[in-house]
C-alpha cells in the first residue's frame, strides 16, 4: 500500500518524478523491487488483491469447494505453478536464440516469438504499473504454453544424444 498513490498516479509526469525520487533515495531497494520482486509478485499464485485462490470476487459456491476432480486439479496446479512459470520464462528467452529454435518450422518460430513478445510486453507494463497476480490469471495458459519450449528442446537434445550413441555402437 502506498499512501501517496492517489496523488502520484494522477498524471504520468508525477509518476515518473516519484519513481526517480525513490530510485535516488534508495537505489538498491528499488532495483530489487523493479528488477525481480514485482515480477515475482505479478506471476505469484497468491491473490494479493481479491478473494483469494481462483477468485477475484467472493463466491458462495464452486466445484473447487467440493468436487474432488476440481480440488485435485487446483492442488496439482499450485504445485506445478512455479516450475511452469520458471520454464515459461526460460521458454520466453529461448525463443530468441537461433541455436535453440533450429528444430522449429518458420511458423512455429513465429508463434513462439509472438507469444514471447506478448508475455514480455505484458510483464513489463505491469511491472512498471500495478503488478498484482489477478491480472495474470487470464494469460497464465500462455505462459504455461511457453514452458513447453525448453521441454521440447531438451527432448530433441536427448533424442540426438540417443541417436548418436546408437550409431557408435
């Protein structure tokens, strides 16, 4: 919570002035905050502003309260969330390294780079503005999709290694 938020956010000039002031008074703290802490908060599973869990607004009933399939899927996603976020981040970066994308067709490269650009832009905008996890809920499937990029690359590497190993024998 920032008690000066309403005053500061009234216009872009005041926002930039306030950010500059904060960086000049506490540069290390704000480098950490903007460098990675806001990104961690943005992509977190924990609902910072909202009703919690899957909900932005309070709900009276949901299959997530009583249906074993839904409760199990929720628990599994909680466990998989951070590994998928980290793999998605890695995939977002790998998309731009030609030696890692040489196995893909031009259309596939276009797709993963477009998705990568969108995710980088979305993250940057929210890090510079208001980084709360509920804003990532609709696009998490896109980040989770990017998690497949390093997994596919690893699979291709293992297949090549296995093929080279078989040809030696």
